[in-house]
């Protein structure tokens, strides 16, 4: 799938899903998405950070400055209760959508 | 990884630049990590950096997008955290306050009292003293009165003759307008059901001098002074709305006044009711407020019964106008040479006239309120200090847990704010209620109070002042305590010893200050109360538990009279009064009924020059003796309960065909004929060289108070209305004494008057008690307010003392336990504690007594027969304070005496 066509809502879900594992900085989020999709989805930084800050504004994540494993200051993002709820909604919506699409594509 | 601490109140907001930099740092971190990852995989550094930047996407777009979104986030988060912080702080402050219920209730009540008293006085002072009079260039309006330094008539503002208006108009250039006016009662409406209205007769330039504009129509002018065009009337806004429904068509309509047609030409502006009785000299007996104004032609002759008001030309000062006004003295002296020395004038700025006499009282009360507020604040400081002592451990723990001084101060401020807010709500309600009370209670004697409504600005100002003062009072102890290291509190288990630590000594100083202030306020209230009781016990010369007075006004159309004529010239009026008295006396229960003009404490008094028989001629005409002049019927002394000291009352034998008679008062008898009987002596009205009929003294009556309870008696002559040689009959006052309560009698009395003439309404019905009450209303008002302050001050001081002693006892439980263990009786311990309280009270009483003498000197204008250093008051105040101190100490003292000896063994 071409990353440019990645729907904005889809990217948000991916980010939220990544943060379920705990607070992460942006780079870790992009690594997680890359690893989970076996490199199938490589997200550009620009849309990734737009998504992160958008989610912060929507209070789905909270951000703070912390220290990374290699001792550098990094901005960490943490899933909030609102974020968890949003993820649950988006997940089920996405599953229904994916099921519908695959039913259409399946040979009858 | 560290978690971000949530900071309260001091949340720095990120600037736009800072937001931008933060994002760049975030991106740089990402790229660096990506490059490091690629290098780890064996890719060359420069190549890795190229790959990483290729993966970026549209970074500029992201920068714009993130910049905007972060700014919004920043604002929202900041706002929420601040609100959260405030709410959190308020909630925890409220929780602390609820735990310290005693402190909270006391502090709230103390402050409510302070706010209410302060706002109330501020409200009254700003309305009465500070608000400008509702006239154009009100500073240029002044009253003109006569002034005769050689004669003491008991009041300084003397009426003037009508010819003065013309003389001033023609000769004194300092005034752009001058007008004379006097009170006149009118019966409005048809004969069957007339309503009595208080009106004013005024010369043409009256409204021009006052500087007001008509609400509707126009005012009368000098042209309306001439007969033919003088049957016009200006009505008050109140009358217009009440009686005529605010109909603008009223202008041009004709109404009946005293059975004569008058054309309404205008409506006065809302609130205009000049002159109001409370704003004018009491001896003029102007109505409480004026309802209508009719033109008056300046009388060329007739009694001197006019008040004059003038508008000073712009740019001319009051002093210059006063000098200019003096020129009429010379003109008068040339006109009437024998009156030389009796034509003095005085010019009084209208504001001085209206509020001058009230000003010292209001300012005294304002000063008292300031003292009370100070006391309230001292009390708050006291309470806060006590709180602080009690909370030393808590504060020490919070401090040890990392709360900064700023944070602790914020906690204090929040507590005080909560307390002040609660007090503000209660206090404002009290002020609102208080203003209504004051208006019901004080309008007839305090000038301008009718115009003074509840003023939210005053309440707000008082609230802010009190809040600030309370804040200072609450933070000061916190600041003092800051110096004593809080960690000590942890070690010592929070025990402060009375007499030892700084706060304890501060508390003692504060309580002495409280006691001192309360002594001053209690003593001031005591002085005013003593003065009032002297006034009420002063010999008025009359007493009638069931006495009733009322007035009737006869319309001149049907009861014609001419000035300077004898009884024979107005038979209709005399017939009316004679018939009315006959019917009144026939009412069952009536013991005596009489007319008098005026009755004591109820009206303007005439005074006249007279000549006693056989006295040498006075050196100058101005030295001719003067006496009060009263017209009365028989039974007046009986109805008033006045003692006849010698001789007889008037009776049916005293009429126009018999020998003219007169009754004199005791002062006059002693003055003219010391050591002799006055009976049978003769006097005549007028100067030495005049020749009216001699009047024979037939009786001597006790002195009557005429204008106020504080006046000293003056010579007075009383003549029978059946032989009356001088003033007007148009308005006459009745007095009735009965065996039954007056309220039951009133319908029968109205019936008796209506039986003579149904068109004459009975008005101004007052009991004899009302007369005394109205006259002493100002003194009562001041005494009531000051007493309220005194009682409040005493309560506050008692609360303060109780707090200090109770705390001391609590701290010294162990000491008391040891004493008990060593065999001290509970009574000894009680005595010891009470004596400690009394020692503090004694210092306060001594200091307060010294200050009270100063306060008494400030109040001296309001004191009657009481000195500033009145020993009874000061002694009584000391005793009250001592008693209060004992009461305040008793409960803690008992608690101290109940300490079990085993407490001595407890661990401190």
C-alpha cells in the first residue's frame, strides 16, 4: 500500500495501537509500525508527527519530555484514557470495514 | 524516564519560539536515531543521512501544522491546569476550614459584621455627605437667614420679612436669583373627601434659584406673583404619579386647592421635594417633603416667617456674596431707624444647611466603624495566629514534603478568600437589610436619606477593603511564624508556651489591642446613651401618657382672615375652633381638649418684642425684651399635663369684650419679676413707645420645651385665642388628653371635627410620646448605631480573649496537672486562669479609657449634659469589660481546673 494513500484515520489508529505497549517517543512509534508490518508500511516522519501532535491536541495522548535509552532528551507520548477508548472504537470500525472489503474481494 | 510533575499556579507557558524549537529537537532526535540505526546496519554515515532525510515527507507542511496545533494545545492545557489547581486548592482549603469549624464560623461572622457595618456607614455617608445635591451648580445655591446677635431666640437661623426679597433683588448684585418661601398646607380635591398636602408658597424666582428643570410643563416665574396669574401650581413628581397616574395631560388642567381652582403648569423633576423638613432648621417646621409649589407675592408686611434661598452668580464666592448681602443692613436701618442692630443676615451654603448638622454625627459613626473594622481584623489576625499554632505540625510536615513558602502562602490566601467570600455574601445581605431598616427608621431626621438607596458600589468597596484588611491580618501571622523554623515544631511536638514564643506574645499584644478598641466603642456608646437618657429625662414641661395631637388647616376662602387684625376680624375661624373644642370635649373619655399654636416640640414658634409695665425704656430699640409668643385655648396646660405654678388657666370669661389676659412661663416670671408674684402684672406687645392694650398676667405655667430636648428654657407668653391680637389662624394644632388609649379615640375625634365642617381633614396625628421621639430621633439613631458597634466590639473582644485563654490552658495542661498533683484545689486554678485574663483586660481597659476621653471629645457636639470624661460611663465601661473578661475566661478556667493530676505524667 502506498504510504501517501494511507488514510489519516488509519495512521491515528496505528499510532494509538503502538502506544498501548507503553509510553514511546516518535521514533519508537515509527519503528514499531515498521516492524509490525514487516516493513510493509513505512511511515514518513511528517505525517507521523502531525498525527502525534493531533492526538495530543485531542487529548488521546499526553506528551512529556523524558530521557531515551541512549541518554538523549526525547519527547514521549503516553496513551490517555480517552485515547484508549478512541482506539477501541476505531479498532472495531476498522475490523468491520476490513471484513466488508475482504467479503467483496473473496471469490464467491 | 521521568514523570512530569504537575505544578500549580506557576505554570510557565511555552512561547511560540519555544514550541518551534521543541518540535525541531523532536525531529532532530528522530533523524539522529534513524541515522544511527542505518549506520549500525553498516551503511556509510553520509548515505544514511541522505536516506533518513528522504523519508521525511513534507516537513515544512508538518512544521506549520504542528506549530498551530501545539499553540492551541498549550493554551488549553494551561487553562485547565490553572483551573484544576485553583479548584484543587479551594477544595482542600474548604476541607481544612470545615475541619476547623470553630475558627471558620468565628472568622466568617467577624468579617460579616465588619463588612456589614462598614458598607452600611459608607452607603449612608456617600449618599448623604458625598453625593452632590441634585441641583444645577448646587455649590452656588445658598440660604439667606436673619441674624440678630443681641437676641437669643434659641436658634441661629431666623426668618426674614417679605420685603427683603425685593430689597435683595434690587440692591445685591451677587445673586442671579433670590426667592422667599414658606410652608403652607393645602387640602386637595373636593369638599367631601379632601386630601391634605404639604405645599410651599414661593416667590417667582424659586425654581430658577434652585436650578432644576421641569419634568413636564414649566415652572412659575416672577410674572405669576401678580394677582390674576397667581393661581397656578407646580406639583411634585411623586404626587403626579400617585394622584394623577403620571398623565402628561395634567399640565393645563385645573385642580382644587383649599377650595380654589389652580391651574397645573408643571411637574417638578423626580426626587425634587425641596425644602424637606429634615434639611431645614427645625423651628421652621417645614414638611417632611414638599408636594406642590404655588407662587407667592413677596408680602410687603406681615410677620417675619420666610426662608430665603439665593443663587450666587457664577464666579462670585460665598464670602463675596456674604459681604455684598450686608449692604441691605444699611438699607433696612435707613428704612426703620429704631430697628438698628436687628437687621443682620447670614448666608449659608445649601450643602452646609442640608447636611451640616448631621456631618459630625456621621463622621463620628464612620470613625467608630473604622475602629470596629480594625477590631475585626485584629480578631482575624488573632484567630489566624491561633490556627497557625494549632497547625504547626501540619505545616511543618507539608513544608518537609517540599511545599514552598509560596505554596503555603497560597494555601493561606485561599482560606482567607473563601472566608471572605462567605462573609461577603452574609455581610451584603445584612447591608441590604440594614439600609431598609435605616430608611424606615431614620429618614425623618437624617437629611437626604430618602434619596439614599442600597448602593452596590459601597458594598463592593467595603467588601474589597475588608478583604484586603483580612488578607493582611491573616498573612501577617503567617509571615511572623515564617521566622520561627517550622522544623522546631516537629521536634517539640508543636508546643508553644504562652509568654514564650513569638506568636504567643503577639497574641497577647493583639488581645490587648482588641480590648482597648472595644473599650473605646463601648464607652462612646455609653456616652451617647447617657446623653440620650439625660435628654429624655430632662423636664419637657409636659407629660401625657394618653395625649394625642393633630392639625387642621382652614381654607382661607371660607375662613377669611387678615393679618394684624383682632379676633373680631375672623369670626368664622374662631367659631370653627370654639365649636370643634366643644364637640371634642363631649367625646366620651376625653379629659381635656385644647388648641395651641404651636404645641411644644411640634412647630414654628412666634417671638415678639414686648414692654413690661413700669420698666425703664431700653437704651436702644434693639434692646427691647423679646419673648416666645403662643396662642392657646383654655385646658391646654391640663391636656399637656403641664403644671400651673400660680394663678388660673384661661376660661370662658376671657373673650373679646373682657380685659386682655396673658399667662407667662416660669422663666419669664423669674426674669421680669424676680422674688415677686407675677400675677396681676401687666405687659404689652410691641416697642416701648407703642400703645397696644395692656395684658394682665393671670397665671404662671411651667416651662415647656419648644424645639428640642436640649434647649435651655426661654421666656414665653401665652395668650387666649379668643383675644388673639396677632398671628394667623390658618393652621392650628389640637391636643386631646383622655382616659382611654388614643388609637381607640381617633375615629371619634375625626368625627367631632367633621361634625363642625366635613371639608376639613385631620392631619399629622401624633401622640405626645411621638413628639418626644421625633425630637430625639437623631440622638436615638446615633445611640442605636453606636450601641450596636459597642456590643459587636465587646463580643469580638470576648471571642478573642476566650481564644487566647483557651489556647493557653490547652498548652499548659501538664502544668495544671502538676499543680493538681501537688494539691492545688480546682478553685485556685480557676482563680489563677481568670486573673491572667483579667490582667490582660486591665491593660486594655486602662489604655482604652485614655483613648475614650479623646473619643468623647470628638463626640462632644452630640453630648448633652455629659462630659467627655464622664466617670459613670468610664467606670461602667471598665466594669462591663471586666465582667466580659471573666465570662470569656470562665469556660477555659473550668477546663483547666478539671485537668486530672495524672496528666502530669503524660508525655508532652
